């Protein structure tokens, strides 16, 4: 079964967006995938279940 996907909009400084884009491009990922990876790793390291 496919996970449901929801859209969110966030505002970030232009410099942060550019750094995210550069990192995603260097790894060959779409920026949305890199951001999802970063968010999941943050939650896994900080949130207790």
C-alpha cells in the first residue's frame, strides 16, 4: 500500500535553499528527497516513541 503524501510549503533563506539544491544535485537526488531524508533523520535522532 502506498503512503499518502501531503504537500507543505516552507519559507527558507535563499542561501539555505541554494545549499540544499547544491547538495541534492551533487548526490543526484531531487531536492524534495534530500529534505525528506534530512527531516526523517532529525526525527529519528530526537523524538522518542
